[in-house]
C-alpha cells in the first residue's frame, strides 16, 4: 500500500487499532480526524466496521480490506471463498471421503468465509461435513487441534485456515507417528514465505497481497479524484501452490 501510494505522490500514516472492539476502532478514526487525511484504507479482520456506530471525518474516502462492509464502503479483499474451495476440492480430488477443518476465530471475517466455503464444497460434493475445530491462528492452536485429529478415526485430510496452524498440525501428526501426506493430507492458507521450508513443504493457498494493496490505493485515489464513493466488493483471485 505504502509503495503504490508513494508512486502516486501520496504518503501513508499508520494508525493502529488499540483493541479489536467498536471503541478501539472509533478511537483510531478519532485520532485520524486530528490529521489532514484525504482517505482511509482500513484493514479490519473483525466484523466491527458499522456506519451506524463508527463516525468518520466528513469528506474522507474509505476503502476496507478483509470485511463484509461492501454495502457501506468500497471493499477490496482476497477471494477467501475461492481459496478455500480450491483447497477442499484439491483434497477431494485426491480421493478423500471428507475433509476436516481447523478454522480461525469466529469473529474473523476471513475465517468465517473460509469455513463457509469448506462446508459448501463438501456439501456440493455429497460428502459428510465433520465438526469444525477452532484455533486462534497460532501454531500452538494448530498443534492442539492436530492432537485431537490424530486420534479421530477416518481423518485422512485436513484444511487449515492458515499456514501457522498447519505448522502446528504437522508437529502433532509427527509426534503421533502419522506421516504427511502418507497418512494424512494437509492444505494451509496464506502461502507464508516459510511454507516451502516446512517438512514436508506445505500445499497452501497463495494470497496476492501486493495486488490487494495496489487495488486499495487505486480505488481510494479514484474516489478522491472524482469526489465519489464506490460501495461494493472487489475480490482478488487466489492460487493453490
């Protein structure tokens, strides 16, 4: 975002949200109101950006990343559902009868989109939908889920909602004497730089963060130049790697 904005002769000011709450978000926007800003690119993982409760400075243009606020603001995001569908379908194409899922936190927009697509893909294929396991994006939470899944009869494939939880799953499976992919197939999400260095290298869903950032800047600059707002959603495709 900062690099693409600089190419257009705009500077970026980072204003952190102190807590993932409505008050924390409003506090960040209030601090922003003390600055001379033309636009806001808000990266919001949780379902808390509500026009009825968040007050923005007048005239400020808004683009939101990782949110379901498309009816109120312009949203640019990775196509979370597309990525999850690709991951689950890949595992089904390998011949697995179902796919277990280790999801992220319920309050996360991305987590819920990925979980919904996992469920929809299994249902469309006529496969049973196992109970979802929850993590907090950390490798430790993936490890805890992996210990449970290793003892689950019939668990042969797992879709982890991010790569760090997948790393924890790999550790748990290894400690339980299970090989990946020999005994259990595993797919992650994010394509973190170290994913190819996992043992074994992790199959994962690549997010094009650079494209998301560039589109955010292009969108908000278009709003500034035309003095218009552009509610709606732009989704950036994913790639299974």
